[in-house]
C-alpha cells in the first residue's frame, strides 16, 4: 500500500513538458508510480483541479544563519520550498577561527538570528548542528569565500601571500570534503571586496576536484556591471568550474540599458562551452546592510574599526566627502550609487532607532534635520552593521527579461522568518515562489506554468547535481508541492512583509507531509545534503 497517493492531479513534472492528469504514488520516500494508481493508500489526497509539481529548490538563501532559531522555515516551506542552498554572497557561518571569531560574529549583523556561536568551528561541525534540528526542508551549503578570507586575514585588504592563499584553499577544500556544493563570493562586501582575480580563481580551483561550482554576488550590479560579469565568467573559465550569477540585476536608472550587454556576455560564454546560470528574485528592490554605502576602505578592521573611524572627525569627514561627491572614479572602484530616496530602513537594533523603520533615508534625514549622508554616518556609528535596508532601483522591464531567460532559476536571496521577528524585512522571505506563480504566471503571463516550475525545480536541481530531485518520475525522491493555480499568491509586501503566502495545500519532503491544508504538520522530514553522499538524499 502506498504511503501517499495524489489522485487526479494536474502534474507539472518539472522538465518543462506540458502538464498532464495523473495519480502519483509515494512509497518509502520516493515516487513509486505516475499514472493510474488503483487500490488504497495510507493517505489519499484528492488533487483534482490542483497542480502537483516537484518541490521548489531555492539556490540562493541565507537560512544557515536562521535555521537554528526557525528550523521549520515556515516563511519558505509554506510556499513549497523543499530544499535551501545556503552560504551565499560569500558568507557562511564557517570556518571559525579563534583569532577572528568576534569579528565574524559582529559582521554577521542582521543575518544572525540567535546562532549558538561557539558550537562549531568547521563546516563539518556546522552541518552536524543542522543535522540535529527538526528541519521541515532539506539543506545544502556553499563555502563562503568572505568568511574564509576573514578566517585567514581578518579585514586586511592586502593581497594574500602564498601561505595565506594556500590556507584559503585549504579551508575551501575542507568545506567541500564536509559536503559543500561549491564556493560563493560577495564582492561588494568587505573583506571579500579586496580580492583580486587571481585570488578568486585560486579559491574556485579548490572546488573543482569535488565537482563544485562558483556562485558569485558580482563586484558591481551598477556602474561597472559588464566588467563584473566578465570577471565572474573569467573565474569560471580559468578555474574550470560552472558559474552561478547570483540574484542577477541592474541597479540605478542610468545603468538599466546595460542588461543587453550582460546577457550577451553570458550567451557568448555558454556558446563557448562554459556552464553559466543565473538566479533571480521577482522584485525590483533588493535588501542589504546599510554599511555597504561606505567606501570599502572604511570597513578595514571590521565593524568596531569602522565605528572608530566615524568617531574620528577627520576620518568621518573623509568618508562623508567620498559618499557625497559620487565621483566616477569612486563608483568605478566599487562605491555604491547613493540614492537616499530609494533606501528604506528595514531592521535596526531595539531602542531609539526603531522609530525609523519603514522610512527612506531621505525621510529619516528630514526628521533629524540633516543631510542624508550625515544621517547614514550617524546610524552606522550608533548601530554598526546591524541595520538592514531595502533598496529600490531596478527596472520591471529588466526583471521580466532576466526572468524569461532560459537559464534563470528562481531564488529568494532570503532567510526564513516568523512574524515575531519584527522589523520590516524584504517580502521575498515570504513570497518569492508564490509571487512567480500568482503574478508572473497566472496574472501577467510572463512565464508559462510549466516553464516557471522548471525554473524552480529541475533547473536548480541540475546546478546542484541532484538528479533525483526537481522532477516527478518513478524513482525520484518524493519532494512534492500541491497548489491551487487559481489562488496561489504572495501576501507579503514592503509595508507588511510578515504575511504568509496562500494557495499551497500540501508539501511533501522525502515522502513525509510537512504541510497539510496549508498548515505545518511538524514532521521532521528534511535532511542535510552532503555533495557526493547521495545516501543521505
């Protein structure tokens, strides 16, 4: 007798093929049959009028910093996410070395949702911590180059000497041996922003023997976008590894026309044989820490050193002048375009700064009778790296063009939350997948249903090498989502982000029901994937 049978479902199998009506049976954590299933089942689900798809695989999350506090990952699981890839943007919770442990904890800032620091130092130890959680969904990890660089060099912006570079490669290899799927970089963030091409190639080479890939938050998504994309592709070519361009987008109206050039670079690289993919969240605003507004040298030494500089009148004046001037040479060197009308305060530490949540930097400055640049420096001096912002400035037209690209996977760039977390975080944490299915498939038809599901399932599965995930076929792992195509939608928005999505009826992970009738069942079904250890998947 099957454990579960979905009866009469509209099956969208993840491959991009046309939907078809079928029963789907699950036995011992795997799909046993797709077609006409007769007889009884331990659980029989009437799926008529519903879509049954593979579970959604989120290639770009930061849930490694939140799962110890929110292991059920409700904001994502209730959308149908059954696998999270963590360690993105160059930042993973490992490796931890005693010399720089405080620096890492301080720099984790808003991402740190109560991590039990001190419980691990290596990738293997951290994955063991995740093993012990009551996970609803599966977890896979990348090794963060920024964390590795911090472990070896702290916030030193110099070029690593041969021994330091060898130590970085060793940490990356250690993470891959523990089960990592690749290495990630976050080249707009200190200390990784100091890394030159040779360093990036070296750390990417360290994952090649393990079949890993290079995921990158590129050096610029604005003024020097094309140079940054070219650099990422060059890393892939020279290290002989696949490339994943994280949350691909173009920030700033003046830069929007650069999308065509970016996609042309990617197409050319693929034509030459380089395995390149993109991922994208379906919003025209991003989210990051307020500290990225600073020139990179202002963060040398970490958050405490940055605050000391802001307390020094001469150094503060120098930082202020760089941000305010917005000189082309500084923008080319990586300075963020400063557009205070489009930067919204999303999360701050408890205390007097909480009054500014939901306001733009311009509005905060007006309340404080300051210029916006002075407001930024005051907030950073007070709260360090613990200020999260939502940053508007993308083009809806560009978003749709990237979304429609054959090699774009859907990904949240989010972390799991619950309403009690407070603040006003980006709604992508609650709504990415439901927004695609509701707005961009049903309402606006930017994507067809079958292609949208492919971008959430088999396409990201292929990047991870999970041949038994992301598809509905006999023998595949039973990660499944049953949703109502007429009602699935995101409810979270920028004003009220803590709103769970609707329309997902049932979620199955490894053959166990983790969501039933839209509610978490509490089933501990998720597993921690280790690359090349398929016995755990």
